[in-house]
C-alpha cells in the first residue's frame, strides 16, 4: 500500500494502474525508445514511473512544475522520442536520434550546479542494485514509515525514499511539499515517521516547531547544511541521517547518526570510494563501480572509521596567494553573525593575490560591510576574510537548498542582483 496526497492506494489498485498505464502509453522494454513524462498529480506520475520500471522502458521523469514547453525542451535535450503531458496519448518529438535497442534506463538531469545540466542514464538493474545495497547497509530505518515530501521525479525521493521504503515492506507516504504547516501536522499523525525532504524545508520545520516537539527521524541530502541550519535541525530531530551521492552513481554514502554536518557518510558496499587521507590532505572523491570511474568534483577525506568527510567543491575552492579557502567555512562564520540570514562566498580576481574572497549576504536589517569583516576576523585567518561583502535582498537557492556559487557570481557580476541600500 502507498499513501499519496492523503489517499491510500491498495496494492491491487496500484497493480491495475500500472498495467493500464503501460498498455495505454505503449511502454515497451528493450526497444531503445526514450520517453518523458510530466504529470502534475502525484498518483499519475508515480503510476507512470512504476509502470516504466516494471516493463523496463527508458524514462525521463519531469518535475510537475515545469510548463509544457519547458518539459518538451528538456525531453528533447535528453534525446526522448515521445513525451506524455498529463495524459497517456503522448506526443512524438522531432529530431530524436534513432532508438538503440537494449536494457531500459532511468534518465535524470544533473543539478547543473557545476555547469550546464546533462542527461544521466542509469540502467534499471543499477537502480535495483543501489536499493539492495542501501537497505542492507542502512538498517536504522527498520520499522519507520518513509514520508516523501520531495519530488518523486528525482532519484532522492523516488529511489531512496519510495522504492527503498517499499523494499523494506513499509507503506510510503507521498505528500505535497509546499506547505510546511501541513507537513508538520501530517508528521504528528504518522507513527515513527522518517522524513525525506530538502535541507531548506527541514530548516523551515525546525523554526516552526514548538520548543518541546521533535521529528522522529529525517534524512538530509543534496547540499551540506550550513552550520546554523545544522544546529537548529539537530535540536529538533531525534534521528538525523544524511546521504551523499551524485546523478551518475545514485547514493554513494549514508551517515546513520549525523553529529557534524560535513560527515557525509560511510560508502555503500557496492561502491569503491577513494578520497584524501586527512583534513590537511583532502583529495577528490572518486567512485569506482560497474559503470566505470566517476569523478565527483568534491574534495574530501576518509576517517579511520571509514566515514567520508566533505571539504568543498573542487571548482569552488578559492586560491589566495597559494592558500586554499573553502567557501563553506566562510559562509558558516558569516551566517553565525546575529541578524545574517544567508550567505554565499566565491572567488574574485585580484591583481596581487590571484584570487580573494567575495561575499554576498542577506540579513534582517542593514549590516555595514566593515562590521561583517570585523566579525569574520574573530574566527577566520586573514586570507579567509572577504575582501568585499555586499548585502543583497536574497541569496538564490535551488529548490533542494543548494547554492550554485557559479550562478550567484554570474548574476551579481551581470547586475541581476542589486545591493541592498
């Protein structure tokens, strides 16, 4: 059984829906045809995804908020031959490459935080292997009810939340994600809930909850929690988990007891993971698997107990006269300043040092740049202190809470983000 938007769907009803969707949409495994699907309602979206998985069709699930033209454009970029927009008739897409017969794939678009989003194709058997490895290695959620308050069109909610929950024999609860007060009410009604949602939503829930209330369990993924967010969330969640992964490999590691934000987890057993040896000598996190070698672009290291610790995005590292500055360290200090609500640091070209730290921040009231720099000097080395700090109305974050430092820098330099008077 699955609960979707407040309605219980029994197993026989779901089976009938999968058969209907597969037949009406003409989904076939092994044909090499790529299809895309954008349904605005969760029941139809879920039925289509599970039907494609059942028959082994190659599918690109598209976020329900994307308009028709945007969905068609995304499907065309992924090389899809047909797209389904809120019905089972389907539209043919021109200029799609010829189908290549073979095993069906789950198609996902990368987040685009380090460049243009690209289409990642993962064979369904690789998805199944991830599920089995995840369940075997991450046993703490046994007996908990997965509550998926994030898009089921993304692998986080779909694979780690819903499909893993079904594999554990639980009845997942799929909820609309836009109303935090409704989400809190539903969590109170569910016995031993395990919440899969975005870091931004977890932070919102932590601020809304009464002082004496706790969420039984929650998973965070997608971005490293800023220090103030982590403190607020950790105080409101009894069992806090974190997982780390990328589009090419799925989930790489899980931390079953999150006590520090940068401890991103122990690798799942079906992966071979290489990283640095210590905090003083971090190296790129590299994953070896049946799909080959995946270079994550993240700097990290392994502790003696196997825990993987995240340091920074390799491309985000700021080189100040040969000294590395990791933006997250600067942002955590800035966001700990009273009144500051968000921050993003990135590199600014400098004639003498090569690069210096540039900072954009938002706050509840005007903060003089000199006051912010003085605050930073209490906690940071001189080369880490922002050479320029600009207060703006809001820092652009993606729906999952991620900040694209590249995008923030480009928007500021192009004048799209104005300084707060």
